[in-house]
C-alpha cells in the first residue's frame, strides 16, 4: 500500500512538472514577437516597422533571411492589433 501511495505521489509530481513547463514555454512563445522581411533592415527601418505595427515596449533585431533581411519586433507582452 505504501508503494502505491509513493508511486501515485511521483506521478502527481511529474504531471505538475509537465503542466508548469508547458506554462513557461507558452509564455515565452507568446512574448516572442513578430518577424517580417524588411528591406533594407537596419536599426531605423526596423524600429519604424515595429512602431507602425503598434508594438509597445519592443526591441528590434535584424537577421539574415532566405531572400531578404528579417526584422523582428521582440516584445515583453503581446502586440496591440
């Protein structure tokens, strides 16, 4: 009987860990932001692109894409429309 209680507790703790990790991963992915091709991609054009799309509290980054540079609007929260 004690073995069943111990096993049940272990399964419950594992399930709680899986749920907690899914919340963490979901929150990170929703706060990631949005990336789109912007030509030319530099600090000014990327900032203006993010501002034009109503992002608040964002940070910009340009990275090489397959055909065109990609501007990413990294936010601490979700974007407004």
